[in-house]
C-alpha cells in the first residue's frame, strides 16, 4: 500500500489515461471530508479496505509514506 498526502500529488501527472479521474476523485474526497480515500484494483477491494493494497490518500499525512507490501 502506498500512503500519500493529497497535497503532494501532482494531478497533472495523471492528466491522461484511466487513472486521472480516480486520482482526482480520491484527492477531492480526502480533502473535502478530511478522511482517507483509497483507490486500487477491484479484484483486491477487500485488501484495499483493510489497508493492505492500493493507494491511500490521507489528508493527515505529511507526504509520501510508501510501504512495500505483497499484492494479494
């Protein structure tokens, strides 16, 4: 799982392709609610919910806090 602060993500980096809308929505959700938002593959949704997979946008985070974990 990769944990990042929404303000540290360059949304322009995701301006093309399929990830852009997901990243933008997760950032907006995290910023507007003050709560975490996560994105990842649907096939591993349960592990994303448990914080074991995907990318977590955490408004309380101060930056990129990547954690290496095995994918399910």
